[in-house]
C-alpha cells in the first residue's frame, strides 16, 4: 500500500479559531438564557437581557473575525467557515427571540 504525503506550510488562522470559539460560547449562552427563561415560566430576568446583549455583541465580533480570517491568503479555511456559520446562527437565534418577544409568541 502506497501512502502519498502532501507537505504544506498552511495553517489555521488564529482569527478563525477565535471566531469559532466565540460563536460556540455565544450559542451555549443563548441556549442557557432561553432555557432558564422557559424554566422561569416565560419571565425573563434583566440579567438574561444583558446576556442577550452580550451575545449579540460577541456574535458580531465573531462574524467579523471569521470574515477577516477568510481573506488571509494561503490558509486553511475550515474554522473560518465554521465561525461564520455559527455566528450567523446565533444572530438568527437572537433575532428570533426578539421577534417572539415583540409579538408575544
């Protein structure tokens, strides 16, 4: 059995890894905030609103980091794509929570 090796000096950009980490932290925080609001019979405490604001800010930062890391040449882009997708999903989740709160769903 012949093995073929490809040697490269490419690596993952640190911005992409940070974007992915920030995205997953934001997603976990959003899930916990929504869960605890449901556990509290739909009454959201002010700290959950503060967490929602921080989640939104972190997701925007993570999205910007993901986009900036995608523009770096000669890099692997897996974490860039994961970070962009996760942060967009978190921003969509926050938007859905705000939409549901505004229209009483």
